[in-house]
């Protein structure tokens, strides 16, 4: 019987290398089209070591999805649930999301594809990103945001809007250009350089656009 491969001394470094390679391959081909051998080659390890750490492509895919969630959600909910002024929250969330997605441009398309084929992963993704049960973690965040919105409406500074709609509006405006990037590349003539310039300008303009949309 063949012996299981010995783990390398720096287990965490090897695991991180495999996860990074898997994310690259999954984003390139989607989870369904990815092959463990290609992931092993991308990571520079043999396939036996890949199976030693993650056993199967499904488990590796789940680990990558959790890693993506941890990049997208913690700062969002920490900011929304904080005592910062509403306008400052808009600025921070837009800047953080556009910066993260600029460094991971194919992440939105990958996440949307995975959720379409594996809708059960929505709860897994949120739980991993929030560090707990979504409904329990979200309740105080939404309550805090609603309290701020109600105070701003009462003072006449913004129009009425639900916290859920505000969150969806902000995230949609940040994420959609990355999710639909191939469409914009053709329709608007945005090659790599022009898309980067477009996103840089959008990062600057979008917070003001959202704040103005909230005004009465």
C-alpha cells in the first residue's frame, strides 16, 4: 500500500499556496471545469499532497469560497455596525470594496457563478465572512443602520430608505462593473488600461453619487 505523503514543515504556507492556486484555477474555469491536477501544477505541488490537505475538489472549493467571504464581508459589517456618521460609512465601504475588487477583478463573476450552481453556499459564505449565524450577526447591524437613517430623515438631511435597500444599493454599484466587465469592455471600449482608469475615477466619484442620491 502506498504511504500518504508527508506534510511539509510549514503546513500553513503550503495550505495557503494551494488555496491561492485553487482560487486562480476556479476563477479561470469555474469549480466544475477545474481539475485537481491543474491546481497542483499551479501550486507547484504534487497531486497527492493536494489530496492530503483537502481530500477532494469539493472540500477545496468550499475552503476557497470561505477565503473569499473573509475578504468581502468582515469590514463591511464592522463599518455598518459602527458609530461612524452615515456619510463616512458610505465613503469607507465604497473605497474598501472597490480596492478589494480591483485586486481581485474576477472575484464577483466567480462568486455569482458559484452561488448560481450551489445556492446552498450563500449561507456558508455569509457565516464564514461574518463569523457566526447570519441572522444573529446582521440583526444589530441593521438595527444600528436603521437608527442612523431614522435620525437623518427626522433631521431632514436624507430621504426615507430602508437599511436593506441602502446596503444593496451600495454593494450593487461597487460590484456590478467588475461582474459585467466583459460586457463593458465591448460596449464601452474599456481595455485593461481604460478599465483601470475608469475604476479609479469611479472610486473617487461614487461615494458622492450615493450621498447625493440619499438627499431629500
